[in-house]
């Protein structure tokens, strides 16, 4: 009888630097930056109706504070007022109703520090809008009033940065959302990794348009589409399938670097652990903005420092 191999253990090599980064996440100076304060008031083109008083940068800053410290909108207004008072700045703070209204139209920019070609890993996760809590579900089962959104992520496998994000309804599949997520990435893409849910022709076509290699495991029972003795352009999915047949599924995953895909699952776990697995906002546009703000905040935390681990066993 075969024995289960021992579970791998890892050690953090840069604990001192990572410890400082974890402490820095609670510093208000990380989240309230001078650039945002200098651009506090709206200076855009004139528009019909009521004029904007606060810039999108200011709204983005306050919504980020709300996400990081898990505050209601009213408490966000109060916290911002106290921060500006302590800094001695004569700036007005948006009313909580203004924050709620502007959240539906705010444009969230993901801060990105890494440059050059990127190896992307894709996946999605569900974010609860409303419904029964996990304790009630465990004890009594779930009811029909559990509603979720899906958050689709594209993560840089080297820097751990979120390069693109999209929010969709729960019924949208990973393969359907993948082309739109890839279109958000402006850098050169060398490879795109994803699980079997991305094994669709549309995903391979979207990856091919970026000139990248698709590291997607073909489903079991997959067939070669373009054989070697037939005319036609080589099919990238066929190349993966041939490698799987030659090396075995596990061998192909090791040789191709497919297991780096787990980094996107780590990113999704960090989002839920830091900001919660549910959404506070009501209304589709505000919910999409809330997810974008969480991705922005996670990138800022990533820039502060990440652990460097080595495998011991």
C-alpha cells in the first residue's frame, strides 16, 4: 500500500521586512497620501445639473479607508474628519450620502508597481451579497435567499499584484469572463495559467491574441483537433494535450509551471481574510466599486512587502 508523501513545509526568509510590512498596513499615512489630498476637489469639465465638489481621487481614498478598516459609511465620514483635523487641513469631508451616491460612478485605479512581461494566473471566487451566515447553513442548511457575485482576477505570478479584476453575476463562467479580464492588462503577457474551467476555445483565442502561452489543463477525454498529417494552423490546446499524453497530467503540471496558478487562489484568500467574504453595498454598480477598492487596497499592501518563502521538505 502506497504511503502519503509528507506535507511540504516552508520557512519565511525575510521575516523582519515582512513584519514591518504587516505593521505598516495599519498606518494611516499609507492610506492617506499627499497626492490624493492635493487633488481633493473636483476639477473636471463642466456638467449639467449639480456639480461635483469632490474628485474621484478623494472618493477613492475614502472608500479605501472604509474597506481597510471595515467601517460603515457614517463612521468613514467621521474617521476622515478626524484625520484631516489632526493633519491641520482645511478640507471638507463628503457626507456619507455623497459617498454612497458617488460609489456608483467612481473609477477605481489599481496601483501597479511591477513592469515588463507578465505571467498571469486567472481564477474567480464568490462574494456574498446577502443570505444566511455560515453557522446557520452548517446547522440548518441554506435557503434560497443566498445571492453571490463573482470576482474574476488576473494576478502577476511574480509580484503577486492584481493586474486586472472584473465583477460579474454568479452565472457568468470563468471562460466567458476571461477575454474581458485579459483586455484590461496593458503589459506584455508571456503566459496565462488557469484551471480546467478555462479549457474553452474562446479563452485560447484570447490568449493567442496576446501572443502568450496558455497553461490550461485539457479536460479528461479531450481529443486532438489538428493532427500532424492535416493542413491548418497548429492548435495551442493540442500542444498541451500532447504534452499531457507524453508526460502524464501531473508531469505536465510540474514541467509547465502550472502550479503557479495557486498564487491567484492565495490572492483571493487574502481578499476574503482582510476585507471579509461579503459585500456591504447594495446595488450592482456600488458592489463592483467595492470589489475594485478591495483589489486596490490589496495591491497597496502587496507593495509594502510580501513574504519570501523557501521549501524545507
